[in-house]
């Protein structure tokens, strides 16, 4: 792998950041539910704020990132998110955490995640080379699931010991570590090509026009949009479901995510072998079918300890197959996209995956408020399962760049 030492620096910083983010993933919803006492609908609206920000900001941020050095953008994104996350425990020390503040933090975090993701995806290709993309993505996915395995467990213990707001200091500090890791990368970053004759929105829309001309990527994108939208809908409901509906303790809530994320780790480690053995087509079809159906088992969890067991087991299986599907899908997309469109297609993916989220998050919030959180989670599982029909019936085992023909669009 080219620039192996630099990749390891990025990998280390990413690992620390992901552990911190996983801890924040546990702590922030608990702040909303137990300290701010937000209703089910308000918890969903908190997720909606991040989804809308992603939808609105992804295109312009992706275009802005495309013709700039990627590492400075990644560093700035980490610093801004540090300040946002740190504001919550600071407000708690002053005795004044508000729902509005949580919404603002969600918006800032979403914008920072978009700019970091668009930059890092394009940066990774130049850092490791196309031949090592699957391996690099698998390692990063494995690290992500390690963070999601240890983070919720540590988060649950910290929340039980010192409270949710104080626990968020760990998440804030992790972004600083990530920024330092990016700064430490030694290899020179290639200067991006500038095309001053193009308007920014035209540049952003090039990614959309390119994918629209590719029937394989366009169908994968539609499937991913529904999956991501449903996950955006279900995630805030999971917090209310486990803490209020089936009455798990804060520690049990953290343990569900900690234990289940081991499935994600296993799935990410197995991704290269799964793709070699099954091919891209079967990996995406079988995994996508399984993760939708398994949500029904999660929604059937009873109260108390049996519910904890059902939630942990079903979530473990969901994350195992999702990890393999997500890593395979990301690698296939990157391999099929030419270098000069990587950031734009990445930004398109971020924007498009969030287009369905506002409607679905609102739907889930209203269903959860008016019917039950259990019914809303079942609805999400049904939609994910139905989206299986959108996947292409055949994917090349060794995809080649297919969007090169649209390069001429950039000169029009």
C-alpha cells in the first residue's frame, strides 16, 4: 500500500475519533431524553435537523471541497465539531442545557461531517491508490466497528458514573486527536485542478448528471437512499424505545450498542473474503434483505432483561450484514468513479442519502408519538426490505471506471 505510514496515521486518528463519536452517540440522545426531557417527536426532530443540514449543505460543500486541498478541510471540520460537542457539557456546568442548543449542535456536527467525509473519500484514493481501496476501506470499516464496540460500552459506563453531559467531553477531545493525525501526514497532497469558468452549482450537479447516466450506480443510489433514510428515522426512535418503552437501564442501553457493534466489526473484517466468495451482486442482495428483516425481531423485543437480550442479538446480526454491505457498496462506487469526480459523487451520495430522511424522520416521529415507537421501527424495516427490488441484478466482480465518458460534461 502506497504511503503506508501516512495511512496508519490517518487510521489511528480516525480510530480515536470514532471511539469518541461512538461515546457521543450514546450520550447526546440521553441528554435529550433524560435531561432536556424531549418528547418522542422532539427526539426525531433533533435527528431531522442534522438530516436537513446534510441535504442542504452537501452539494455546495462538495463543490467547494472539490477544488481545494483536502487535509485543511478535514482539520477545520474536526476543530469546529470539537467546539460544538464541548458546548454541551460546558452548558451543563452552568446549569442551562436547552433543546435549542442540542439542535444547533446537531446542525454543526452534520455540516462538519459532510465536509470531512467529502474530503476524506477523495483524499483516500490519492493516499493508498485504487488497487488498495477495498483493503483500505475494510480496515477503516473495521476500525469504525471497533469504535462502535468499545465506545457505547465505555459511554454507558461513563454516563452511569459521571452523567451524559460530562461524557461528551470525551467526544470533543477525540476530534482534536483526529485533527492532529491529519496534520502529521507527511506525504505531499496533490493540488486540485481549478476550473474557474464553471459555476459552483454546475460543478456540484456534475456528480448528479454523471451518476444519472450510469444505470448501475443510479439504482444502487436509490436503494441506499431508502436504507439511509430509514436508518435516520429509526435511530432516534431506538433511544426512546429502549429507555422508555421496554425500560432498559442506561447501562443496558450502552451495552446493546457495544455488544452489537462486535457484529459490525466481524462483518467489516470479512468483507474482502465475502466479496471474493459471493461477488458484489450476492453480497448486496443477501445482506440488504437480511438487515431489513432483522429489524422486525428488534421491534418485537419485550420488557426488561429478555428485551435486552433480543435487542443485543438482533442488532448484532443487523450490524454484521450492514457492515459488509456498506463496505462493499462504497468500494464498488469508488472503483466505478474516475478520480476527478470522486469528491462530487461522494457529496452527491451524502446529499442523496439524506433526501429521504426529512420525510421519513418526520413520519417516524409522528408514528412513534401517535401510535408507538415499536410500530415506527416495524415501518422502517418494511421499507428497507421493499427497497431490495431496486438493486441491480448483476454487478461486475471487477468494476472499471464507467463515468469517464461524462468527463466531457465538465467542459460544456
